[in-house]
C-alpha cells in the first residue's frame, strides 16, 4: 500500500531532480565532477586484466561481424574511391614530400637488408628457372629473328645451316644443348645476377630511383587509384578479406596474441591514473569540458524532457522510502 506523505516526498524529490537537471550548469558541473574523480583512479583500481581480456576476446574474437557491417565497409571504400574530390586533388596534396624523402632515405640506407633480400630471391629455384627460360628464349629469338637474318641476304640460311651442322656433330639438339649449359651454370649466372642487381640498387641509385618515381607520380590525380581497384568488385574483395578475418579470429594463435598483448599493456599501465591513459588517446580535461560535455549534454536533457529519468528515479525512490529502515525513521507503520 502507498502512504500519502511518502508519495508527496517522492513527488517532491522527482520535481527537484527535474528542475535541477533541466539547467545546463547542473549537467556541466556533474559531468566535470565525475571526470575529475575518474581521472585520478588507477587502471588496476577499476578494471582487472581478466576483465579487459575477457571483453576483447568476447567482443572482437568471439563475435562475428554482421553482414550489414561488411556491406558498410565496402560502401565506404567505394564512396571514398568515387568521391569527386579525387579528380582535382593530386597525390602530392595529401602526402608531404618531406615524408617521402625520409622514406626514400630510410629504404636506401638498409643496405644489408636489401642485399640479403636480393640474395634470397636470386638463389630461389623459381628465379633460377625463370632466368634459364628467359636466356634460352632470348638466344632462340636471336637465332630465328635477328636483324642480320632479315637484312643480309643468305645470313638466315647460313645461321640455320650452322645450327644443323652443330647438331649433327654434337649429336644433340641445339635447344637441349643451350638448356643443359644454362642449367649447369645457373649458379654462376645467379651470382652474376646478384652482383648486377646490387650494383644497380646501391644506396645512392636506389634513393634517386625512389625520388624520380615520386616526381613522376606526384602530379597525378588521386582518381588513378581506380585504375588498380575495381570498384564494382568491392563487395567480393571485402567479403574475401572478411573470410580471412573470420578464420583468423577463431585461431588459437590470435587468441594468444591478444591475451599476451593486453597483458603486456596492462602490466605497463596498471598503476597509471586514467588522466594519463586518456591523454594517450588525446583526451584531456579541455576536451571533456568543451567537446564531450557538449556532445553528451543533449542526451541527458532528452532523458529529462522525456521523463525517462523521472520514471527510473521513481523506482529507486519507492524502494528507499518504503524500506523498513526509512519507515521507522518516518515513524510510519508498514502497510498503513
């Protein structure tokens, strides 16, 4: 049963809260007061590593992306690619030349890494096979289609005759002979290739190669990207990327990576207060006061004006006023 005096008290408090929270200053002061308290709390005093890891494991790894989200990703990429501003903006408008120069210097300075990569490539069996076929086809093409064959009368017949004589003497096909020679000497040829490539891509030449490449492309409009990305295929390509993520997120490998990464971050930051953690994300008191506060204030005002806050507050006020302890204080008998 309800009691008239208690109902009056509840109504009076709800009216008071309604009046207070309709004032902008109240919302600003309370929001700032909460932030001033929150910013001094340490990470470990609020959340444990297990709580953070469990949240990430559940929401990122254990939860599949919705079809709508995948469609939105494809749509936003498509929108960015077909945006009209791409026709007027050049590559140099969005990428600073100073940064390009730093990248060129950095890449050119990695001599040992570059030489190791070149060595690995030229000693790969696939490279050896490709080089063998390339040299063989070049020799064959020269024998069959050289300029001298075409312009000097009789040379073509002479070349073919020489080829026939050589094959009859050696009792082998010239093509097979060339292939055998190349296969036998491919290690030497690969080593020579490695030397030539290193000579053409030393630090200075590689730096100038990158610089010249930049000067060739910097004036091109951004819409050239559409020459390499098929806009109409984005739903398919994004879906294929999602398939990779869908498989990866369920692997023990990624679960362990997330677990260990979060743990390492937590150990480094567990004793740091939230104002420093928020500062790492470029969130400071000024942002809270002037940006986020203005963003959230209309939400609170909407809660008040729609009486949602009043409805929720009444539930707890009734629990408080009709509790045995409060009834004893008010000297009201329960059930009266």
